[in-house]
C-alpha cells in the first residue's frame, strides 16, 4: 500500500468516502479565517484529512494565554505569527498537502482576491467586523461559508451561502452594539469549547467537499457544553439581504466594517513612538501576572476589568497612553476612557509584545 | 396563552434565567419582545433573533398557544 492509501486508509475504507471521496478531499481548497481557538481544530482536522490546499489567514501572534485552547502552538512558538506557526506544525502533520500562510489582517482590500483562490471559506474569527466582512466577501465571490462562534460555554454552527441557502445577514442583519457582546479575552472561555465547535466546522467542511449527509445550511445549531444540550433552529434566506451585499460588490473595498459594527476609531501609536513621548501617563491594562513588565515607562497598573471602577484614580489633565499584551484590550480601554470624557488617549499597537521588542532594539542601538 | 421561553448566551445574564414559563395574550413577536424588554430592561441593549418552535421568525409573526420560544443572540468569539 502506498503512503496515500496508508495515511487516509481509515477514511478510505468508509464506503461513503472511498478513493473517489479521498480524491475530492485532496482536490479541495479551503481558506480558514483566524488560527485561534476555532481555527486550530479546524486546521488540524482538515490537514489530517488531506485537504489539498489550505489557506490560513491571521495577523496575530501566539501568546501564552492562547495555549489552553489553541492546540497547534506551544511554548516554542510564543511570539510567532499564528498563520506561520500553524503552517509549520501542520506541515509536520501532513507534508503531502499545500499550506499557504497569510500573516496579515483580512481587509476589504485583500479579501476578494484571496477568497477567489478557494472553494470553501471557514470562519474562525473573533469579532463582528470580520464576521460581516467574511460573510459579504463569501457572497460576492460565491463561496460557501462554514460559520462557528462561541460565547463562554455555548457555541453556534451553521453553513451559509450554500446552494442558495441563507447568509449570516439573513440571520443577523444588524451587528450588535459595539461592546455589548464581549469576546473570549474579556470574559474567558473553556478551552475545549472551541475544540468542539471548530471540530464541527471541520466536519461540515468535509461534508460539503464529499457531498455527504445533511449540511447545516438553513439551520443554526446551538450547543451548551455545561448543560450538555444542543438545539437546531431553521433559518430562511432573505433575498433582500443577499441582493444588498451583491450590489455592494462595486465599492466593497471602501466599506468600513469597523464603522458598520460601531467600533470607534481609536488613536494608535507604535511602540517606538511610545518611548519618545514625554509627560505622558502610561496605563498597563493587563492582569498582574502578565509578562514582560515595561517598568521603564513607569505605568500605573489597572486591569481592563476594573478600569471602570478606577477612573477616578487617573489624572485627567495629562495625555494617556494605554497598552496591554497585544493591543486588543488596550483598544477597549481607550474606548472606555473616551466615553468617560478623557480626551487625549491613545494605545500602543502590538502592546507589551511590541514594546519589549522595541526596547531591545533601543538598547542594541545605544551600545 | 402559556409559552416556554428559552434564553441563550448573554441573554441568560440579562434575564438571570435559562428558561421560564410565560402567560401572554395573543400577540406578535414584536409585542412579545416589548413585554420582555419591559420586564428585563437589560434586553433593550441586546441584539437577538426569535425562534418559535425551532423556526426563526420575523417580528410580525403571531405566536400561537404553547409555543416554545427561543431568544438567540449572535456570538463573536473564536
């Protein structure tokens, strides 16, 4: 038996799959958005199953707080770009497939040209702006979209834009108010939940490729890992929503999805700029245990979760620069401060990770 | 009319309930939402879709007796 037949033997002997099915898997091209909690199990199972071409797009880097659920990474990949780190791990798992890493942010500028190279899009992103962008780009390019999302102990799975089925907008035409739905870094998540939901997304992807079973189109599947219950709800296509998206194709590149989702524009500075600022109050909004500390900036320590209660302890007259580990929580912190009347507030892109690198560079230059 | 209402995701926190029995007059989904928002003001700021007997419906849908109603919010986490 050759390697091909040995590697995929256990799925080839399923009479529903066979060599014909395995060839379909090997010819499939799947793009996974986000290599985080959902992305890791999706990528792992699709790689193992032999999906011929796998794209991975993620701009974020591996942080130690990711490791309890983002199972493709380890301590040796801390600080590495996730798309690149995932590709390296997956190439060891299966060197016979093509894996393409896009270590960049998905935007309206690159989405269409990237999507066009794939047959199926799988959404493992972690915010509404990206989810609406992914939905719309899938409609414009005519690709089925395998959706999964989690909240604390609950998950959702559905397949959109499949054989004239509904899209994400047919379910949720309007995004929720910014900040009304917290994400995992703010409220926490049990590591196995994205494992379960991501595995279900991988399963739906394989069903689409193989033409097997009932694809979860026209259905929203909900799972509660504490109650141990699941429910399915029938959804319907809303033609008007789809037509609106198709009509937006001409000016898609100019759509501001952050604005659409009410994400305010937050003033950003680079790590290099942060070290040059004078008469500034730095605020570190990370939890006490998070490393590295950037003592040289003499920050005050207020974890994001307690910021609202500690506003009175912040000097209102000076300029404020907020940072966290990677620049996500600090953005939230700026929004909170701005909505409480603080005027001169910005945050550091890339957070303490970027500050630490910049600090090392500064020291090297001094020597 | 007697209905069972199930809450999902962050709506559990907004109502402090997973599930409850509710008595209403005959009403549409929009009227039901109004009643629930009056009872649970935190629902006002939430975004959700309503399913009746496992089928997502629009706000003008008229709810029949003994319906199983589910309030489904979108999740973003990944």
